[in-house]
C-alpha cells in the first residue's frame, strides 16, 4: 500500500514538459550515483565530527545544499568526460569486425 502511494505521489510530481536542467541531470544520474558513493565512502565523510554533530535545522539545510551542489558538479560535462570509461565502458573489444566464413552444412573444409 505504501509503495503504491509513493509511486502515485512521484507521478503527480513529474513535470508535464521537458525541463532542461532536470533532463540533463537525469541523463547523468548514473554518474552522480556511482561517483558520489566513491567520494563519500572513500573520503570518510560519514566519520567526521561535523557529520555526526548535525542536529540543527541550519546544519541540515547546509548538508542538503552541499548535496545539491555536489550532484550538479558530478553531473557536469567535465566530470562525465573524465569518468566515461568507468560509467559507460565500450565493449567493442570482445566483438570481431568481420564474421569468419563458415562452410555449407554437410561439407568439410579442405
């Protein structure tokens, strides 16, 4: 029941027209998702005294503002260009350019 209510709530919030900023961030969402996890876990941000000391509304708003700015930065063109090999690797190496010739059925190659 709660999942259905959440899905309906999200659908009511979806814009009916194309919004350039949201569309651009949506196409880069995998970059934001993967790189933020590497940064937050790799830098030890969750173990800092500042993070554990957040208990006021201004501090929480500051953290949310930092998250928004971080998402915008991680979805930017330079970050996408640098991290494309990690997020969207090319898989051309396992495929051949030409298909080898096969003999007809029942015939043996000489």
